[in-house]
């Protein structure tokens, strides 16, 4: 008798499962197209819409034993689809922000390293340009640029005219610029 009861329970569970499966299939067939259209309108992406609808029906399958408790199936499926679309969009948005954050971080690191190398190279070229100046012009240039002295202060310190200082600084700047340009043209080409 116990064996017979277990068999009846098994049969009723089996028929309940079959009934739920048939109900699920019916819901799937009657709602799939309209939900797909909704998902496509919200995402503007065919593949994404299909993925979302698949997730909606997977979720529905997971709760198939409670299907009879859902009073408004259209509303329920609409809400579930909308929530899945929002989840996908949130995830895509977060992933995009993450990608952008990583990309900006990498660019910042690369730009910083490149910037440091470029700055070192630039300083080396400037040092070579200054070293190539005639000794007196180099001295005047360094007093002006490194020491921050004005033309009159340099003239007083070196016992030369202010006009000479001004011309020597101008010639030094021209020489340094020309040296830098020729160095970077060689470097770039």
C-alpha cells in the first residue's frame, strides 16, 4: 500500500510537472514575440534583445511551479523584461565606465612615463645647446635664465653695457632655439 501511495504521488507530481511545462510552453509561445519587440525597442540591439528574452524565460522556468499564482502574466512578464533590460544596460554602462577608467589610467601612466622621458631628453638637448654657446654668451645666458637677473644687473656684474647683454641674450636664445629645432628634427625624422 505504501508503494502504491508513492507511485500515485510520483504520478501526480509527474502530471503536475507536465502541466507546468505545458503552461510554460503556452506562455512562451504567446508572449515571446511581444517581449522580444519590447526588448529590441529598449536596447536597439537584436542579439541583446534575444539574450534578454532568453533570461526572462529562464527566470520564468525557474519559478514555473508558482506560475499559477501570478495574477497578471502580461504585467509580470513586461516588468521582468524591463528589469532584465535595465540590468543589461546597467552592466554595459558599468563595464564601459570600467573600460574607460582603465584606459584613462593606462594613458595617464603611459603619458606620465613618456612625459618624464621627453622632459629628460629635452633637458639634455637644452644643456647641449647651452654648452655649444661661446663662453661669454653662455655666462650671460645662464645669469639671465638660471639666476633670473635682469639686463642691468648682468651688465653691472660683468662690467659691460646693458645693450651688449640684451644682444648677447637674444643671440643665445636664437642659437638655443636653432639647436633644439635641429635636434628634434633629426629625432623626429
